[in-house]
C-alpha cells in the first residue's frame, strides 16, 4: 500500500483542525503520504476538503473516518455541573450532550463516490460489507488497532493494512470498545511491543504510530516490522498545520506532562496537562461523543481567549522533541536522522 513512498512517513489524521489539506499536500510533496481527518466535520465540509486536497496532491492522499460506537447510558449531570464553572469563566454555556454517528454513513458514501485511494478507520473496524464497498471503488482499507485482539478482528473484516497505535500516541486512543474501568480504557501496549505481537500473527502491512517524532523512531519501527510510520504530534508545529496559537505556545514551551483524560470528549485521549484535565479527569464518564458536544463551546471560547487551560491539547509523550517550520523541513530532518540511525545498525553486522 505504501511500498512506493520515497520516505515511508505518513501524516496522521488529526481531527479538530491541525490536519489541513495544505499539510497533507506538503508531506506528500516531500515524499510521504497524508490523511485528512473526517472526524467532527460535516459531510459537506469533508467533501470540500477532499476536493481541495485532490487539487493539491493529484489525488494521492487518504481519509480517516470515526466508526460510531454504542450509545452510552452514563449520567452526565455531575460532569455538566463541573463544566459549568469553566463555561462561566468564558461567558458561554455548555453544549447539548447529544449522541450522534458523526455522519458516518454519509462520509463513507462520500469517500466511496470520490474513490479516495486509502480509507482508514478509527474507534472500530468497518463491517465486511463496508470494506467491500471501498474495495469496489478501487480503494484500500486501513484500521487503527490498539491490541492483538483488535488486529484479529480488523483482519477478519478484510482490512488491507493495520495502523498499530501504541499508548505513547497523542490524541484519542483508537480503542474499539472504551472500557470504563480505567482512565486509559483497559490494557495498554507500547508501540514496539504491539508491533511485535501483531506482526507475529498477521502478514498484513503494519503502519506504526505513537510518539514518533525523530528519524531514529522511524528507523526503529521499520526495523521492528512496520511498512511505514504514521506521525501526528511532530507536525503540530508545522507551518501548514491548523494548530491554534495558544496550542502552539504550550507545545513550544515543552514544560508540561501528558496524561490520559476523558474530560473533553468522553473517550480516553492523551493530552498536555492543563486545568481542565487536572480538575475534571478523575470523574469524567465514558460517554463519547456526548462529552465532546458538551465541552465544545468551552473549548472554542478558551481558544478564542488565547487560554490553553480549557483546550484539548492532544500530544504524544515525546512532544518536547518537536520542531517548527515547513513540513518539508520536518520531513528532511526526519529523513536525515533515520539515515544516521540506519548507519548505526551496521554495527550489528
């Protein structure tokens, strides 16, 4: 699927604004590949982004879809009350905590009609019939997995590749089922361990993702059996990224820890520790996307005010090692670092 890439690096689909058509195009032009994030967009907006990205890349890109899960029956009353304090701080009201399917059927119809060459899925595996639809349109299917069991299910549904996500990753865990018994959604696997475990049970191409910000990371996952490396956090500070200014400032400061939280969306995600993550994580219910809609006006108001303390600042564990500049320069840095790391492996001969 990605065998012909000049450099086997993929720009991850980062929903909520950071991944732009311009970022996808810049990474593609530099020899990599990029995914648009369909999450949170309307089908109409996604269609416009697909058209724009097609113009910029000649059609060489992918689209990532959120697979809808079951409707949570969690009581959101207490969490809404806790969010009210934050809402009043910015002079807004919390949103309506509704459940929806993120327009998944319409978006799937769209990527099939547009014949998007690679469609990736997160938060679950598409059905075999949905995989067949993508295949019939000439596309390939990649599924994000966080455990060997999920990898088995995705393979059985007909996936062409697996995006293997380690717990080091920033943003939402790609868990098929959000286990509410723990803050991070059940058992966690580090990326290299998960690559080896999944690689021992499938011949499907594996795309490694989770905390990869250095060229040596790329070399390491390729040596561990991955066909390509998918990087998100490393591109948050790229010139072409849609990352908000206060978000960029805290990334550059590199003085915060990262932690898992459900406080913003109801699903476990790794982000930079701020006031809301500190104060609201402990009792945040497993209720996605209800909490996403509930907190959305607050997050937007905080961003408008330039205050990162109530924003969802998703970032991988190794974010302090990121750099700013054009995406092409970031790719070139990664390429040079990967070559240096590969030369070190000559010592094993």
